[in-house]
C-alpha cells in the first residue's frame, strides 16, 4: 500500500508540475482544491450523505479568493438512482486585498437526482440539479445538468487499486437572462487506493456568460475523497464522482 501511495503521489506531483510549468505565466490559471467525505447508501441502508470543503485560488496554489462548505442527505432509490437534498455556504474574496472580507456571500439549497449507467468499462453519471440561491441577499434560481464519464484503466471496475480517467461537462441554466449562465468541463486522472481513499488531479475550465460577453478560466483541480463504509454494508462498485 505504501509503495502504491508513493507511486500515485509521484504521478500527481509530476502532472501538477507540468501544468504549472506550462501555465505559470498565464494569469488565467487557477487552482481548485476539494476535500470530500461521503457515506454512500446501499440496498440495505438507503440513506447516506456527504460533506465537502473547497478552496479556490486565482493562481497556481496562490492568491486565495474563494471557499465553500456544504452538506447533503442522499437516498438510494436503487443502485442507479440516487436522490439528494443539499445546502451550502459560498464566499468570494478580492485576492488582492483579503482584508476587505468577502465581496460575495451566498447561501444555497438544492434538489438533485443522479442516474448511473454501467456499460462494461465505460461508466456514465447523469446529474440533474435545481438550485435556490441567495446571493448578497438577492434570490435566484438555477438549473444544472452534468454528464460525467469514467474509464477504469487497469481493471474493468473502479475498485481498490484502480487507475481511472474522469471526464465531465456541466451546463448551468437560469430562468432569467442570460439563460445559459455557465459551462464547466474537466478531465482528470484518478486512483482509488482502497474502499475508502480516492484521489484525482486534472484540468478544469469554467466559462461564465453574460448577455454581452463571456469569460473563461483554466484551473488545476486537486481532489481527495474519503468514503465511509458502514459495517456489514454490501461492497460494490461506486463512481468516484466530484460532488460540487
């Protein structure tokens, strides 16, 4: 296990350094660091949940500008259909002057349905989400759809000691103009160490749209997930999805 951990750490460090070297002079390169704890439901205990903390920086591991913290309660209708209720707090800062405090504060609630498909080595996740947002005391609605694809590399399933690729695209839609608010796309390399620990590192681009302009930003994404496996729970393949 220790040897494998060293190998994975080395690969993730090399990938990160490659991206930093290529983009170090590009002010559009940021960093997303995500830590997640998940307790999945199963066929016996349908209820589950998660909590997540995320930090974003304007530069490569520098210029802190954003954090979010959220929790969710899930219910496994069956192994391929999962309903979830979530809430979170989100805060954006001016990275040039953190002493100003948060310039954007948001409280968010959402309802979500996730549908999973297992097609041999290809695994797909369809996620549908409706959000109710309070942004600087202004109420907004938003709707999101994400298609996530996973490809295990050295096993047919994403289980212990499995390398995998994760690719997703997510669209954000408002009921007010601009109706198409945001697009988020990502590609990452991941490794599932055992039934509990999963790590991913990769690239994430987020593009925001207004009625007149659009602006995009490339980011290095670093994610660490801890999965709580309850006693006597049935062990099965579970997709190592990001919960953001």
